[in-house]
């Protein structure tokens, strides 16, 4: 699959200029291009340390020995990689909307991944619901998708971007997702905390609080992009309706007319506002997007203004 | 507990309609959505989570409040006080005469008048009372004074229009007696104003309100009908009918003559406006029968388009002359056609074998029971204070009486005569200076002509008037003629029949075929039947005999159906038709109707906005 369905070359060119801004130092054990608290080999001077027996003579500061006649070792900052985990909601509810919410989410994931890969960060995409080999696969789940899911667990290097996009393109949505479980599991599985980008509609009856809290507690810098369909923001179907939930199968009878549209929109705004307040309280960058909106608006303006990247 | 408007409970039938609206199961469209989470939150927020919320402009709320307000307003039964002033007692007189059957108002004047009267019943306020009188041939009190509207409505619905003439005076007199002691009482007359003279009520100062009904006067009517032997051909009958045109335009129609439902003749009529056309038919008749004249054209009043009369074949008149010999009298009697004259010197029985008896200066041993021409005899049972006068001058005579038709008393001298004051049962035909010389009348069922002087002691037999008088007397005393005239009664008048034999019951067959059995007192010598409200041919079965009698309108005043703008009470008093309409017009029905409309609109609006 080409990159065309996800990101235009123009957008890729502009994204190339960005780098993920991590507020915290990288804690990864692997070498990378991010400053970390670890000391190692780089050009960034960090500190001096008294020479002890066995230290590498190459790092002795001879000028200082000349003045003080004591041996000091020059310490440099070790540059490590920044793990970027993208939690991609691939549940049935994401298949709605025109364009589909899942497609929009994959585009955002592709953009985030591309920026991260361009910055030599490690990217791992965690689609949920999780489809392990032991699980009964969804009928539509193909081997190619399972392979793509496996490949997306850890991607590094800009040259992997094309493969990254192809693997994203192999993903399909379906099934019932539990946002809290997925995020909690992701937090536990991560060896090092990094940047967590959550792409979901957050319309899980079980809520989102526990999952997001787990990520924050694990030390992730969390960016949450809530993606809703235009139909969810302003329904265009009126009358006496019997609404069936695509994931739970539950139904809700409602009499909906144009006169109640404003009330409904107020309900949606209230829901988003509660989510925003929750995120603000925990230092989570929160964005809400309509799957029908311009991708550039989200990527080049909103995420940049929020200093997700710069 | 009682209800002023129990019919309002019919509105309860709308309650199931509303329930049905809510029973209707709404068909919902099934739609698959990503998640119902937002919808659940939406419903939770819109449904009452607190006992009160801020009032918002909601059209449904406004409509329902409006509906409730209308219902409450309707239940409070508001009304406008209009021009009519409230009265403590209203006497409603409903004219039920024949002219009220005119169809210029649909369906008829009577129904229109009844509907207006019903509106007045609806407008009756508080404890005001109303009396319902029906003025037809007789005045009937349909409802005595009450404020109960249901009873008043029932009474009005029970009123029936008759074929009789209007007899308004008794009704107005009764109404006057009812309102006499009531302050602010009113008499409401619902009529077309086609009423006879009301001068009796001129100075009564009646609080009369005249509600006129009727619009036009397109009517031709038979106003007179008689049948006699054709004077030029004894074998024929002459039927005399008079047809009046009471329209404002000349009218064309046809007039049919029927004998016992057999059509004999039809002739066209063209009568100018306001004119009366006399018509004479000559018809052969071989047995007793009923002549009917019928107008073929259509007009507003049907009841006067037909009239019937019983025609009995003439029979020889059997006359007994009790006389010592009077050539003038005997010759005059024999000159009358169809007279079988017998003579005698005295009368020893009641003379029942003869149609009438002529007593010529001979007081009989037994006074006859039948009709009598008594000349120069005195019966103290008939007359009181008979005195004898010498050469009385004849000062006056009644030329209008049938007996003196073409028979004047010019140049008649009398040598000697009994004179008397005319008794109550008779009229004076010829007057002397103080008292009467000739009287005639009907005592019981006996017709009597009393001549106070001996005709041979006068110049009367030498005058042409004498044989004419005798001929008139034969006709007047002939019981067949009397019987014939009794067989035609005007609608509403009682039918009377002399009973020669004791009877216990009789049957009357009405024109519509209904049979009524009458119980007759065996002692009674007369049968009286009063239910002659409908015109037509009635049949009376009495023992083995069956005879017919006719009930007709034959009233020019009633056929003149032109609605009057005013009632003339005598010379100086007029009551103009009122233009005031019903009082206390209640509005609750209109309000309830509007409320129902609002309810339906609300239902429609609710469903429209959810669509």
C-alpha cells in the first residue's frame, strides 16, 4: 500500500520539519538522538567526575589536570531514543462516519509515526481491541493484518516509514474495544515510558479515566486525540428512532427532531468538556477532531500550537 | 344533582379519541450507530433530573395551556348579555296554524319559529321562567311556568302544526292573564302574522314581542267551496270554488275537480296578484259522494291547495201544511221544486214523518219535534212576552239573512200581529216599532221560523217577496241541507252529528287511515268529535252506517301567508316585529369547539416537529 491514502507528499514534506517535543528526558536504554539523564558518548558535555581507577583515559580532561594537577573525567550526555506508542482505536465504532473515523485516526497515526521516525524515535502502534494469536480472530482479520500488527510493535528509522505506512494500511477495524484495558495493558507492557498518543472516539461505556490515569502514572507523556464523526456531532436523521449500538448491540429508543438538535449538540459539548477537564488535570494534551475536518488543521496548527511537536 | 346541559356529556366521547392517539404505537426507524453513549447522555440530560427546570418557550406547552384555558372557560359557561332585557317570566306563544306550514322558510315557518323559540330557551338566564303556549285551533298550555330548560325544550318539541286557522285571541288572553301580576314579564309571539282581527286586545297594553317568521307569500289557495243542485238542471250538481292568489305576481295553475277520487275536470287558472277567481263546475252525480277541488301548481303552502265537500243527492222535501186553507201558502209551497206537500187540519203527533211542518194559524195538539214554520201561533216554550198589536208598521228587516235573500218587506202591511222580543236562540228578521214580527233560529237542533201575523191578514202574499221567502224557508228548514252543511267543518272546529238512535260507540277513520274508536253516551243525542286538526276526508262508522265528512281550511286570512311586519291590535295599537334576537348567548360550545381544534393542532404539531 502506498503512502498516498494517508498523507500527501506536501504534508510529509512539512511534517519532516517537525520533531516530537518531549517534556521529559528519554528513559530508553537504546541509543538515540534524545537527551537523557544517562551519561555516555555524545558531544554534549554534562559534568566532571573524579578519575577512578579503570576509567578510560580518553575522557580525562588534560587541561584541567594542567591547572589543578588532579585527574578529572569529562562526562557527556548519553543520547537515547524516545519511545512513541500510538494507541489506535480499531473498534467497530471507529468504522462510522464519512470519512470513517478509523481512516482519519490512521492518518493521524501515520503523521505522528512519520514525525517520530524522522526524529529517530522508536514508534510502536498498539491497535485495540488486541488480537493475539490465541484470540479468536475476527472473520476479517487476515494473516497480512496479523503480520502488520506484529511489525507495528516496534518501528525505528526514517527508512522504515514506507513499511510503517503499509502496515498501517493493512489494519482493519471491528469488534468491541475496552479503552481502559487497552491503555492499562499498554502502560504495563512498555519497558520505558515515552510519548503515548491515544487515537480514539472515547465512546466506551466503561469510560476512559482508568486507562489514561494508568498511562500518566507509568510516566507517559499522553496526547489524546478524540475523533468523532460529523454524524455524531450533528445528527441528520430525525424522527422516531430505534438506535442500535454497533459494539454492544444495545438499543435506545429516541424521538429526535430538529428542535432537539441544539440540545444534543450541547450534550456532546458537555461530554467533550468533561474529557478535556479530565485531561487538563492530568497534564494530558487533549484534542478533539471531526473525521470530516482538514488533517492539516489538526496536524499543522493544533498539535503544533499545543507543542506536541515543533 | 342536575345538569343544565346534559348533552354536554356527549363531549366525553372525545376522551377515547385522545386515548387512542396515545395507544397508537409509533413506528420507529431502526438505525445502527457507532455508540449509543452520547444518546444516553442526551436523554439523561433532557429528561427530568430535577423536579423543576427553567421554563423555556415551548410551543407544545403553550398549546396545552391554551387548551386547558379554553376548557376551563367553556366549563364556566360564559355568555354575553345582548340587547334583550332579562325578564322574570316569558310566555312563548307558538303559532301552530296552517299558514305556519309554508315552506318559504326551510323546512317550514313552524320549524323556524320553533328553532328560534328553542334559542330563547337556551338564553333563559338564572331563575327566569318560561311558559309555552301552542296557538292552533285551540290554545294549549304545553308547559307551565318553569325554569327547567329540558322541560321547555321537550314542550317545544311536542308542539305540532295543525291545518286550522289562527286563533290568537284566546292565546293572547291566556298569556295576558299569566303575565298580569308579573313585573317585567314578556309575551313572545312566534308567528307569521297571518292572523285575524285582534281588536279585542287593543287596550290591554300587552308586553308583546312579535317574532316574525316567513319571507315571501307565493301562494294560491282554495278559499271557498260549496255544492248545490244546478238550478238549471236538477240532475246536475254545481260545485262552486273560489281560488285566491295571495302572491305579489300573477299566478298560473290548474284546478282539478274530483268526485270520490275520480278526476272529472281540469281547468287552467291565471289569476292576477291579489285577486280571487270564482270557479263553477257542473257535474253529474248519481249517488252521494265527495267532491274535491285541487290546485295542481306548486306553492309555498300546500294545505290550502285542496278542499273537499260532501255532496248528498237532493231528496224530495216532505212538508206537512197544517192549515184551515191558505191558497197563497199552499201554492207558494208547491211552487218550490222537489217538495212533497201534505196538508192536514191538525197535528196530533210530532210530525217525524215529515222534513218540516208548517203551522198556519192552528196551534197543534202536539208540537212537532222537527223543523217548523209557525205562522200566527204562539208556543210559550219558544217565546216569552208575546203581545198582540194592531197594524204594526214594519220598520226594518235583515236582508243579509238567507231567509230574506231577495225577499224584502217593502210595501207590506199587516192588520194584526203577535210581537215578541227575539229570544236568545233566534234572530229577529222583521222588526215592528217595538218588537219583532218574524224571528228565526235554532232551538236545540230544531230550526224554527216564527211569523207573528196571519199572512192572510196582510198584503204579504200579494207581494213577489212571499213565494221567494217560502222558497228560502223550504231550503233553510230542509234538514238535508242542514245535514249537508254539518258535513263540512273547518279545521279545528268540532264535528257534530245528531244521533237519532242511542249509540254506544263510533269509529272515526282519519284521512291518513288511522282509526279512532269513540265511546258515546247512550243518553246523548249528539256526537261531537273535536280532533279535526288535519284537513281531509274523515269517515264515521256509526253502527252499520258509514258516512263521510270533510275538514277544510277554506280561510282567506290563513291562505294569505304574506308575513306581516306588524300586528294590528285594533285601530290604534300596533306591535311591530322585533329585530332583537336571543338573549344570553352562551359561548361554551364555540369555545369547546376551538379547544378541540387546538388539541388536534397540538397533536399534529407535535408529530410534525419530530418528523
